[in-house]
């Protein structure tokens, strides 16, 4: 545990002994703070200097920086993950442009070039929805990590994409809660208070059976073909999350399991990039569900 996390653990667990919601509110706020802000890499800078830069207002005074390459036609949306930024998906952009797509991306609040200290799944939903209002149905939505969960929540609320790619994706919101509580060694009392805050602040309108939210809850809503790519050696988001996601969508999904790439290097792997680009280019696929996900295991 890092020093800042150790200090937070002590403060929050001590505050949890005091009656009231203060500790729960503090834990909820920390849960949405990335703490680390990624910088643009030198290999990414030239491409992002060529982007058309704009902003999306998220609410509560938060704004997200948006990027676009191309004229806006045949849009493909790239969605980054936690403690990341849009530029981490740079490897997909040149070939997408060469194939006639426009590419749209953003930095969520508290990430990359956007202001703010934190972001929620509601922010992801609102940003993706705003870009959908601007560009229309996405030819494909390509998301990584937390971006998979966040963009799926936008798909639940009306965003349309002809295809969806989930790389190293989070399937269950509760997975994030469990990992957060385990990392900070939070008490059972404080974990329960965090769940209360999540229900009240993020999912007040969901049926209790769907709180916290899971992508498996939208199998009847998301009808687009789905490509799920996850690395067996991902220590950040376990491969079981990718398998669970693919299995929930049955024949609608294709599962590709890699090894040795981890959570972040997978975004720069040439074979992964080729697999994604071929999936995007392969025309509209079947959208009906099925019983079992297909697995393509690669070493």
C-alpha cells in the first residue's frame, strides 16, 4: 500500500467509528479520485497536436476535453480507463483514419487534460451521450478498463454503436468497490457505508437487484456485436471480468484471451490492434444473443 493510501485507510476507518454519514461520504469521494494524472507521452504528442480540441460540460462545474480527427463522418469513439487518458489509445487512430473513419476521444474529469479531481460512471455516461448527440451513431465504440463499464452505462441510456470493443474491461461495478476496499483495507462498516453512498448518489433509480450496476444487466439492450479482449496476466482487472462479460452476451460476443501483455501494454500490441481493426472493418455483424461466447485464446 502506498503512503497516501495507507494514510487514507487509517483516517477513513477511524472516522467510520463515528455515527453519521461523514466517513461514507469521504470514502465515496476518494473512490472517485484517480490520485494519479497521466501525462502525454512523447510518442503520442504529435498525433494529439493535430486533433480538433473542444470541451463537453458534464455538470457540477466539470468539463471534459474532447478530441477529433477527421470530418466527423463514420465516427469511432475511443474511451480511456482509470488513471489514464485518451492518448493511451493512440495506436488505433492512424489506421482508423486511413480506413475512412473519423475518431473521437476525450479525457474524463480528473484525467489527462481535463480539470477536476475525480470522475464517476455518470460522468462517463454524460460525456459519451453528449458526443453521441453531436456525431450520431458510432461505427464502433472502443473502450479500455473502467471506460468499458462507463461507456456501457451510456449504451444503457440510449447511446447507439454498430459495434463495441471491450479491452481489459470492468464488467461489474462491484468489482471496483471490492478492489478499492481491499486495497485500502477498509472495515466492513465502512464498506457498507460506501455501498449506501453509491446507491444514493449513482444508482437511485435502478432496481435493487441491479445495484451496483453490471454490464450483464443490459444484455437485452446492447444488441451490437461485441469483441472482448482481455489478458490472462492482467493484475489490475482480472481476466474473469472479461470472460464474464463475453459469456453474458453469448454468440453476440467474441472473446480473445491474450497472455503476457498485462493491463496497459495490451493497447499497444500489434496483434491486438489488428484484431480490433479487422473487427471494425468487418461490416455489420449479427446482433442476436446466444448461449455461449466464442473463445480465441492466444499465447
